[in-house]
């Protein structure tokens, strides 16, 4: 048997938003996630915040990470051949609570049912589609404690993503052969796949066929999802997964990049979704902050330290927690 390596599930979901304050308020004050790390985007020439939200410890699969691009003026365009929607798991009886909470905050919400699960559809202020999915499966992920959303209703973390595709064929091959996933069900233009292992979360990849939409942008830009990172757990396994995908002919998997808290390779999938294969370092988010201080510092990576003055020009964020710069 071929050694395909193991993808556990989601590691994190990353997207480009508008203003940093708007994004912080949406994720922390409305969705009641914790701001677990404030740092900067490691790539590129201009300083951009990298804001991480998740559960109290920022466990893999609970992480949503945002690049606020409005200050830089970089706009994205949503379309097909692009990641379309972030799907987050909530307990099965939490939909009514969230419908009231989001609706009460002036957010347009729409209840739908897809693949046998109740879902609440809404949008980030920058336009990115979100869905809360009433996930009936067992979910041992610890929710944020002490927030103003009761733990019984709190968001557990990633359920997965939906990618808009022109057609299913080549993406089906990438998911089922490259990522060792399986097709679970199809409903009209919607197709659901499960990847990963029993110990992982955020294992659901969905495709929606939208062949008539224009191409969505792949560069960093406000209003678009940038990538879906999957948890490959270790350096050795990351290499095995990469070798398997490269061996199928997807030779454009990137070199391993040090992201400070995890190490990552990136690969553009045929459906347009940028796939990241990541494993956390042993220290993870504790490499630059103590567990009880997560999110309370502006964490500057060593290679940006000499540009601290430029980073200080980023828009200030009014936060729930006290942040030391
Ligand atoms: Fe990432």
C-alpha cells in the first residue's frame, strides 16, 4: 500500500477581512471566540496584522485567523474556483440561540438545511459567508470559558469549508486520492466530503458547483478566504503527505515555511482552494506568551522586529483584554 500520510482534520482557517476593529468585534464580541494571538503576516513587504481567534488555548481546529487588509487598500473578489464559506460547528440545539443573538445584533441570518444538518447562514462584515452547523457528531473540543455565550451553545471550532468550483471532477480526485477523503453525499450542486481521522475535527469539505460565476481572486484581498490549513501533526508526516501529493503530479507544493507557532507547506488544489499542511511546534502559541496571557501582547516575529515602528502604524484595536505592545 502506498504511504499517503495522515491528515487529521482542520488546523486553522485563514481569510482576508476589512478593518481590524470590525474583525475583532465580530469574532470576539459577537461570536465570543477568544483573541489568542496578535501578530503580523509573515509574508510580503507591508505590515498587516495577523489576528488569531479560537478557544482558550487556541487548539488546532478551533482557530480562525484574519489578515485585515482595508488599511492597505487591497480588495479581493469572491467568485468560483475559490474557497467560498467558513463552516463552524455548534452543538445541535444551539441554532435558535445563535439566530437570536446574531439577529439581535443586526446581522442578517438565514436558516437552511443541507446534508441533514441545520445551519445558520450569515456574513462577516467584510462579506465572507459563514455558516454555523448544528453538528450532531461527538465534539470534545473545549469552548471558550467565561464569555457571554453559555458553553452549551458556544462555537466549538471548524466544521470545514465550502469551495466554489466550476466542476467537481479534478477536485474530487484531489480530495479522495490526494487527501484520502471520501465522498459522503451529494445534493444537487452541493457535494460533501469527509477527510481526516477520528481524533481530528473540522473534517468536512464541501463543494458547490457555480460554473457561471467569474473567477475569484487568489491574492490577498479584503473579503475573501485565503486558505484552509489541515493538521498533519508532525514534520515526518507532513513530508509523507507532501511526497504523496507531489507524486500524484501536484509538483507545486511549497517548501516548508516557519510560521512561528507551526510549520506549513501550501498547495493550490484544482478546485481553487489553497490547501495548507501544518503541524504545530511543541510550544505552539506558548512560545511567546504564557497560557494565561495569550492574546495580551502584540507579538512581533524576530524577522519583523526591526520594523516595529511601521507595525505601530497599524490601526489601533479596542480590545476586551488589555494588550501590551
Ligand atoms: Fe495558514
